[in-house]
């Protein structure tokens, strides 16, 4: 164990104090500046020998205790606070066309996201495919960090949508890119205000997506796949692109770090 880590553990331990009450023991972490006040308080109520509080410490179990007696300590959230926590990641969306009428078989959808760890490693996606008017949803379970789940949540639905597009639509997009004209969006995203994007590397993501649709245009057959084929091709191609991106030279250190984090974490 390094000296720095050992010092941190010892410092944290010395910053906590053990309390006793009605046969129960408590371990509460407190700032050093408040320790004198607590010592004065407990010296009046607890029969400790002189100087014993300075020698008594426990492992840092911040705000945890073994008592079930509510009159001692209460760290319970109120119903309103619990409701706020549960609804913080709530997303509700109703699909409408330009005339304000529903133009999709999915009239409305609801989703919610509740973190089981911090920072949260999981991501979700919801989007309407503007070429087919169909909707796509994704839930991505991140492993060893959120980097891979974040990248897949931003990119996979684009790969699926491109796989489903007919040759004419792909040719129109490619001609617009070659002429440096604005490209019509492929997806309409339905995001929660707290959702984030990898803005720093979005240009590379677009270039690799373009290489994919160029590959589809080079095929002898019509690029449009069935839904099952599109899913398989999109997953395989994105997995390959993530592997290649970490091996290719990057423009700057930030993009290099993002590519490394995405490749060495995981998502299902």
C-alpha cells in the first residue's frame, strides 16, 4: 500500500469518533474543526477516561450506524425527496408530425434512468428514423466506466438507420457531403436534458459513418437490409470501427484518450 493511501486512511480514521448510547455503538465522520465541540459534548454524557477520545477512532464509515433506534439518528429521506430522486431521469415524449398529429405507430413513450453507482455507467437512446418514420430505442449497460456505453448510445442508432436506407437516399447524402452542402439529418433524437454527447470526437464519428455508407454503396446489391440484417451489420461495423479508432493516429491527446477509454471499457 502506498504511503499516500496509508496516510489518507489514517487521516480519515482519526477524523471519526465512536459514540455509545443505550448499548449501541455509532461511527460518525466529522470535520476536524468540529471535533472539539463534539468532545466537549460527549465528555458530559459519556463516561470516557481522560484522553480516551483522542485515542479512540474507527474505520471511516461516514454517516453509518448500527442502531435501529430512530430517536438517536434519522437519515431517512422524505417522500418528496424520494420522489425527486426517482423521477430525476424521467423522460416522456409524444410523437407528432408537423401538423401536430400523430404520424407514428408509437404514440408515446416513457423512460426513466436510476443510477445504481456514481458516476453512472449506463446510457439510453431514443430516436425517430426520419427515412422510415420508425422509432429506435437502446439501453446500454456500461462496464469499467461509461465511455463505451456513451459512444455506442450516440452511434449505434445511426449505423442501424444507414443500414435500412435505400441506395437513392445514401447517394443523395454522399453527394451533399462531397459538395460540402448541409446534410439532412438521419435521426431525430429524443434526449433527456441531462444526456451528454462526445462533442470533441463527433467529427470522427461522422467520417467513420460516412465510410460505412460508402461501403454499402459499393455493394453490388441494393443496400437496404431487412431489420435483422441491419441490426447485425450495424453492430459488427460499429464494433470494428471502435477497434480501429483506438489504433489510428488522433488529432490531439483528448481524442486519443476518449478512443482508449471507449475501447478498453465495455457495454452490453
